[in-house]
C-alpha cells in the first residue's frame, strides 16, 4: 500500500505566528511605542501624550476595536485565538510541561475532570520543577506587562532599586506575578471561555460562514473507532462534530493529526479548513476571505476606517496641543532666563529705587526694558519695551531737573 509523505501544514507556522505576536507585544512597551499612564489619565504613543479627555481619539479607538472584533468574527472566526493570542500559547506550553512532568494524561486545571497525575510521576521533585517553572515564567511576563503602565526609566529603576515609587511598584509587580501564575498554573483555557471579552463576544457573533474546521462525513468509515484528532485537540473537544458555540480556536492541530494518520494509507485527511462554500482549504481560503469581506462586511469595514480616521484626527489634535504646551514651556523658560540676566545687570539701579528717589525707579525700569530688548530683539513686545525705555528716560530726567 502506498503511503503519503506527511508534512505538518499548520503546527509550525502557527507556532511561529504565536511567538511572533508575543515578541511584538514585548517590543511595543520595550521600545516605548505605547503605554497607559493612569497618573496623567493618558495614552502615550511614542512621545505623544493623548489624554483620555480627547474624546475624538477615544471614540475612534472604541469604534476601531469594536468593528475589528466583528470583522474577525465574520471572516477568520476564532483563528486569532489559536494563532496569535498569547493566552493560548501560555496555556499550551503549560499543558505540555504538565504532561512531561506529570504524565501524558495529567490535568491540574480547575475546570478539568479533577486532579489527574500519573502515579509514577507524582513526586515532590516534579511538582517543585513545575511550580518553579510557572513562577519564573509569571515573573518575566509580569515585568513586561507592567511596562504598559510604567515608563522604561521607572522599570529600569525598579530593577536597580533606584526608583522613588519602589514600594508601590513591588506590590504591583508581585500581585501581577501572582495572578499570571494562577492563570498559567490552573486557569488556562477557562480564562478564554468566561473572562476574555473577545472570546465571550465570539460566542454570540461568530458567523457560520467564517473560517472553521470542516469534517468530511461521507468518509466517516475511515475514522471509525479513531480518536486521534480529539486527542490532539488543545481545547479537548470533538473535531468531527464541532458546533458554532464550541471552544474550537481553529488551530489546525486536529487537521494535521488526521492528515498524519491517513497518510499511512495514502489517503487525504477527513478534516480541513473551510470558509463558506469554499471546501478546498489549500487553494481557496485566501480568495474566500476576500469575497466574504467584500460581499457582507463592507459596512463593518467602513466603520473600522471611520474609527481609524477619528483616531488619526484626535492624534493630530493631541500633537498640536503638545506642541503648544512645549512652546509655552520654552517661552516661559526664555522669559525667566532673560529676567535673571537683566535683573543682574540692572541690580545697582534697582537698589536706588525707593519712595524718595523715583528717578532711580524710572532709570531701573528703562535699564531692564533695554536689556530685555537686547536679549530678544525680535520680541513680540518690542514696541512696548521701546516705549518703556523712552518713558523711563523722560521721567527720570524730568525728576532730576
């Protein structure tokens, strides 16, 4: 019997995509591209401060995110969860480590069938390695998570112990580490099912036309008494009978598993990705996505573009406000610098100014105005300064007669 050389189509591509998304999430705060700042109630996009009272930007952001959710629900379905969401990556890695240390069928999740650990692996050393691994991963992830809320200088100061907010940051860091540890160690996919806003909305708004796993029921005899695809499913569902409300994340692991098994007999697997009427996942998914979007998603696309436009417009407003603030700060600094210089140069004349010597007051005033004009010849107050000089000289001379 001929066999087909099997090459996984989805596993390593998906894993690369997951790690790429994780790297992107780490780089965004590390490079200072985006940050929340609760102290000033603002977003920071690079060095641009966008206050939360910038309703044009805020409403645009809400519209863009909301419509982006619906666009993915109607086109790629749950593929974001299986291919890009870091939560699923951590859950998969935690499952893999648990299986290696506690047995192939080990399950320590709070939503699982109960504590399942292989008797031969139920050792203190294995539990310690598992716990320390989860804790170390949680500590690293907590650091990068906090970078979305603290400046890079604050985070570096936190590491070196030089930041003034060290006590509060320590509390925030260890609280974050604790919650991430609980998530990785015991919650895992339960977070997706009941807490994740994207996933909860997906249950209500996912389209049956969107990307999904399709089963070729006409060849059901080929998988009689076979449970290979279900054993490979990362969310523990039955890939041959997926409902729209199931927790399938379109990862493709079941497709690879079925292809691997059927390749031994030289036949094609019974599972494949499908979008609407396009059944051949290898040749038609890209075209189907485009057609699906064009035919039924143009309104959502228009709202998405509207949201993006409002964000750009709001960003321009924030940029102008920032430029105005910076100009005001520079102008104030310039005024203070000139005042220090001129007060120093005219200090002797200012010392003669008193109620009995008004001429000295006028001379001191003229001196300061003349000095200011020399320091800033192009000042917008040039005419007023020249008038000040003339008045000071005229009044001082009149009083000395």
